[in-house]
C-alpha cells in the first residue's frame, strides 16, 4: 500500500489545523504557508475532510476551519480513509461475502491478505490526532532549542 499526496499532505494539514485552531479558526492560506502545500489542493482536501465530519468551516471575517471533534476522537485512520478511501493493501474478493471468489473455499492466501489489511487498519486507528499534536509540539520545541519541560 502506498499513500498518495492526498493522505500525506492531508494528515499534515489536519495536524497543523489542530495545533493552530485551538483559539480561533484557521485559514487555508495560513496552513498553506506553514506546510508549503498549495491553497487550491488544500481546498480539495478540506472538502473531503469536511464531508467526513473531521473538520468544519466557520464563515465570516474571522472564519476558517476548525476540528469538528476533539483531537482524541480523531484517528489517523479516520483522516486517511476520508482522503484515500480504503486502506487495504490487498483487495481479495474471497474476503468479501458479497463479491465472492470461486477459489475462496480452498484459498489459504486470503488469511495472509486479511492479516496484512487488519494490521494496517489497526495501526492507523490506534494513533490519535491528539498524540500527533503532542509529538509535533515536542519536535518543534526541541528544534527551537527550548526547554520543553520533559
């Protein structure tokens, strides 16, 4: 499985949004400047994230985007699936009852594909946005050679 720029840039943008929108909504242009991602591309990603209920838009002069849920309620998996769709490394018809596969009853490789797919989904679902924000703050603090308190 290989993530596209949608997943990679989108995750960076949501982390940025989580950090900077704690006080007030954040504009696409400010995320664009900090993350070096085009505004046009960020608008496309924001539409998908908004549709998935991960972010919300605030209208008006002080408008922009904010998280639609608490950081602890948003997993990396939620973000990546909103942007990329399924995260399955292998699409095996034998694992899906509705699709079926002529060899499903005799094929043992489907168990390998299921374990790989489950491992990927479990890994990204276990990491929360809150954890990434904390890690980002630590990394940025150390990069600035500040006393980070632990």
